[in-house]
C-alpha cells in the first residue's frame, strides 16, 4: 500500500507537516507496491493528481477516467441487498446513509472517496456513539462491496476505527415508577399498549404492529422485527379480553394514522408515551418496560434460558444485562460472600 507525502523545501512554513495541502512542495509516493518497496516522485505538486497517480499504480496501470460513479455503485449495492432478501428496514437505513453520501457528489467517481474524505464525512454525523458505529458498519459494508467488485483497489474505510461506546447500565422501572405508570387513567388503547409492553417485554416497534393473527389464545406468537427471532409470550387473560374490545384500524390494534411502516408507528407511540410519563419520570423510556419484565421474570424463578426465549435473545445477553438486578441471585451471591468473610484464622489485634 502506497502513501503520499511532501518533501518540503528548507524554508517552507509547512515543513513539519508531511501531508500538508497548503504548500506546493514536491509530492512523493512511498510504501509497498505488489510486495516490493517503492519510493518515487509523484511528478506533480497537486495532491489530487498524486492520488490519481497512486490509484493508477496500485491498479497495475488501469485508468480510472471512466470509473463508476458513487451513485452507480450505490444502485448496484442496493440491488444486491434486495436480491439477498434483506429486511426492508435494513435497506431503509442504508438509503438514509447513502442520501448523505451522495450529497458529497452524486456524479463523482467512487475512487474520489478517499480515506480523508470519508473520515471527514464520518465526523459530520450526529447521534450517540452506538448510532454512529452502526452507520460506520454500513459504510464499511458498502465500500467492502465496491472493493470486492473491483471498483476500487483499496478499501478506504478499512482503517476507520469505531467510536468507544460506554453502555449505560440497564435500569428497570422501580416499584414506585411502575405503580405510577399502571395506575394513571388512560384511554383503553393506551392502557392496553402500556400493559402489552409491561407483560410481554416486546420492543415498542413490535408492540405497535400487533394484530389479531399474532395471537394464539392469550399467547403472542410472532417474529421480532429487530433480529427476526420467533417468540411465544403469554399475557394475562384479562388483558387479551380488553384488547379484543379495541376497534381495529387497518387490521392492527394500535395503528396511529394511516401509515403501516413500523418505524413511523414506533415514533408516534414514543411521542405519545413520552408526553404522558416523561414529566413525572424524567428517565422514562418505553424500552425500560422490556428491562422490567426480564428482571421480574428472573426474580420469580424463571431460568436464564426461559427468559432468553421469551425475549428472543441469547442467554449471554440476558446474563449481561439483567442478572445483576435479580434479587434472588444477588442474595445467593451475598450469602457466599458473607461465608467467605468469616475468619478462619485468628487475627491479631
């Protein structure tokens, strides 16, 4: 792999910066080319021209004048995703990323999207570190596709590192918070929706799209939207009876408006619940119902395997996020620690 650097003149004010683009000193190429050491002048003082020379060398002399554009590469990548029968929501998230990428230059050749360009592109993203890392994963998948297809000779995203994510501790609702939530008078639809979240531990994106065909008696049988895992979750019979009294809209229990897109419904229900509970419970998030249900099940003697099956997650995920909140497990640990602390040897005072 080759790199570009400047050989500065003695009096150049940028002489401490070997990759400066603010001077006109000579550009050189250095590194490894086809397994052999390489160091030669780029025969240009223009950085973009040097990059083109570098790409031509690494391609074995192939010209990039007719390189595929980023828009063409994106269209081919999306067509490949659809041929793989990837989930619609996955493709939607790629389209959101590509909308921002195309804004850098729809008709630019894909070879113009260098490491430096993409690092700056990533730095413009907003959101949490975890959200940015998901977007980076998609960007890397796209450029890996372009590299494998031969549109680029070097994957410019390979050296871009993900951000460090400091995961907040998962917190279920306290008894006081849960009592406030469940006792607050609401419409039948909102009351049923909140109880579904609490008793089933479904993600809000799954709960908002429930319909009668998802039920077998009082058991919810459906495939999770996020990980495509099938779950079977019993709910209280009285909740199912109240659910059956709701008028259906478009065949769904909880549809808001006319859109049947799950992300539209998810946003609508988050807005509704935040408007009701966020003032009294500042840390309110609908996803905390899932945490609360998981901890409640563990505290009532459910095994890790049983809780994992109900959540549609792995046992490892359950252990990581919920085991520390299970009071019965904590009591066993505390008992073992107390026994360990009992002095077995006489300690001098």
